[in-house]
């Protein structure tokens, strides 16, 4: 709706203008009806109307005075239409020279008014289209300057252009928001469907970064296989948000993005750097975290100068990679941390292709170690499970993501060698039968029996032919059957007694096992 302000010192003229047509059906909304210029100026500053219709002659300040103030002092480009009598044409010419759109003779004719409003609509449509085109061109030019900063191939002009829109940013992070290509829904989609999801994701990011749209960049990866949107964070965003900490701001952003998207996404934040000129270093750590499928802030936060040469480039030694893999194999915690710290420092300043090569070398080394211990183990699933476990503290800032992965993997390999989990599986099964009504989780049991959660989940499924969660549900539903047949308890009472706090969830689970509701099961078996 275009907002309209009516100004005339004669009340019946104002009333007549407001009812002569259906303003709303014409796409207009009257936001004020004022009898003098001073009151009109208050409405203009508060409501910002797109169209002002004012009488050319009024006691005190006139419609021409109002037009002069709007154009010269307030610098507004709103549409201005004057109402005049037959003897006012000299004033009309003066008004038209001051960028007045049109004039109407009193008494106002309905047809003439509709004609003027149509003219305003057409002009406003053209103006909005022009603004959108100019804005798109500005965003495209901005993207052409911010992308070099992200990839580390920029000059002073690139940086100056970006700072023109973002200001002099301090404490920057590059955040990649992208489609999770491992999710079944996205993996099965066509390339066109993925691009459509990416465009939707871009709009979602813009809505969450309202007022800071230039910090949202579409398709940063360009020619790679990822479908991403980049977000530039800096300390200035935290200051404007009123939140207490960076951690709170990023956590809030993550939760909002996950809540408003209907498909699976990854949110990967790079390490913090001093300013926009170092944005590439943050983007590199985000890329490394993506490779490991770990989505923590500060994947490589610590950088020691002694590992860098004068030009900021350093070759990654194969010996260091082998030493890192050996420290994981022997599960030497301190040595793993030391080697990760050395490697992290080198990777931050290494070429991206070299970084990918190093990461792949480590991953293949780890897979080989596991297969040496147990040729039948599904190592890909184990890696995914360990990654998921590490991701529970997403955006927590607790520790290095690489270090966390390797420390967990060292424990996992030690368990493979000892094969200790199988010896306590019967004990765990008895524990489940005794405490199935409690809030049991695989993670809790793994900690209680000193096992890796990922490995326990795998051998559990191998032993029982179903996941831990399905096995727990089966035990609960079997107990529910007994209570349905042996007691008069209500269905909701039984659900609560066997550990289901959500009645609908219990009923759905019961149906999945027995093909009918608990109530129907009870009736059928009683008969």
C-alpha cells in the first residue's frame, strides 16, 4: 500500500477526498488528514507518505511552502499533488517547477483523482524496479570484490570497496551455510532442485541478517560441488545485537537458520581473524572443518609463529602426517595434541589443495588402521558416528575440532584391539531390561561402561539386528502389552510408566510394532 497524506484547511474537503473513492482497492492508504502545514510536517516525518495531496492556498503557510520544505529541507522525493482553484494557475506553474507531480481543480472529480493515482502507481512501479535493478548491480559488484577477499587473491581496491559497505570490521569470521549433500532428501534431488534450495537458503539467510544484507553472499564456492551461502561475521554485529557474547550471537543465528529451513543444512564457522584483510584464513579453516564434517567455531584457533616461514607459506611434511597417524594408533593423548597443533599452524597458511591432500592422507591412514584390526568393520559409518558425536557441542568453542576427532578415534582403535565391548554387552542388556523406563541413551551407557558410543552402537546392532533406539522401544512396547492385558490402567498411565512422556509418540510406536492402537490391541485380545 502507498501511504497518502491529505492537507487542506477546509474539513469538508478533507472528508470528501477520503470517501470519494475506495483508496484501499486502488492500492493506497490514508495515513493523515491535516488542516495546516505544521501538523502535516509531523505526519510526514513520522509516517513517511509516498503521496501528499495539499491545497495550494491555506492560512499561514501554504501548500507551496509545504512543497518547498519537503524538497529543500527534508530532501524527500515523495509524489506531490496540489489542489487549486481557477485563479491559481500562476501558483500552479511555480509548484510544477518545484517538482510537483500534478494538480487537480476544486471540486475534485473522481475520474481525475483516479487518473492521478494511476499515474502515481505507474511511476512508483518504475521507480521501485529501477531501485531493485540498481541494488542488484551494487550487490553483484560487491560480490565481485568480497569473493577475492575470501579466496585470498585481492588488492587494495577490493578491500576498499568492501569496507565501503561493511565498514572497518574487526574480529571477523567467515561462516559457510550450505546444503547437506549427504542428506537423503538432497542427495536424491536434481541439480536444478539443489540450486532452487540454495536460492531459498540465500533468502532465509537474508531474512535472519535483516539490516546487514551485504554480509550475506550467494554461491561463494561458485564452481565447486557445494551449494553454499557465505555470511561475514564481525564484532560490530555483536555490538548492534545487544547480546552478551559472540557465542550467544552465533548460537542464536544457528538455531534460527536451522528452524526456518525445510531441508538439511550445514553451518560451518571459520576461526576468528583480526579484520577483513585476513578473511581468507578464516575461510580456510571453515573449508577444513567441512572436509572433516565437523561444524565447530575455531577449527584451527591456535597458530604459532615458529611454524611459519617469512612468506607465510610452508610445505606440510609427510613425516609429520605419519607421526600424527602413529600417535592416534598408539592412543598417546599428549602426542596427538602436540602433532595436531603443529599441523594446524601449517595448514592455516598452506595452499587449499595441499590442505585437502593432507586431510585425505590422514583419513585414509585412519581407515587403514581400523581395517587392520577388524576387516569387517564398517569404517565409513564409524567415522560418521564419531563426527556426529563431536558435533554435539556445535558452536561451543570447546577445543579444536581436528584434535577432538583424532582423540576419539584413538580411543576407538584401542577398543577395537581389546574387543572389550563384547564382554559387557550382556551386562548392558540386563541394565536396559531393568531400567528401560528411564531416559536411557547410548551415550550414557557408553560412559557408564567405558566404551566409545559409536563402537557400542555398531556392535549392538550387529548383536541384535537393530539399533539401540529400536531395541529400547521394543522392550518398552513388550512391557506395554503386558500392562494392557494384565491391568486396567489407562493408556496414558502405561505410556508414562514405561518411559514415554509423549502419548502420541507412544501410540505411533505401538502401531509400528503391532499394526494397531493400544486400545484396539487390548479389546482384541480381551475378546
